[in-house]
C-alpha cells in the first residue's frame, strides 16, 4: 500500500461533511481504485478516527 500523503479539503458534499471532511480540513489519503479517486484514511487533529477510509474525488483535495 502507498504511504499516505497530506491534503487539504477544498470541496465537500453533505455526506463528506457528516464524516468530518469539511472545507479546510487537513487529511491524509492514499490512492483509490481509479486515477481520480483518493481514500481519506485520517483527518489530522480530529478527535475521533474514521471507521473506514472515505472515497473522495482527487479534485476535492489539494496537496498540502
């Protein structure tokens, strides 16, 4: 598995926000199953861990 990289969330829909993935959040993500997908594995500084990775489009994240 690839090492996680740090990103900033630049776009988040309602469901992403329910997971804690709000615009401006700093996250760690790994490549997903397709080229335009990233799997968020951790929200940096968040009080609780993610139960499972959250899939987001690469365009929703910006390298930090």
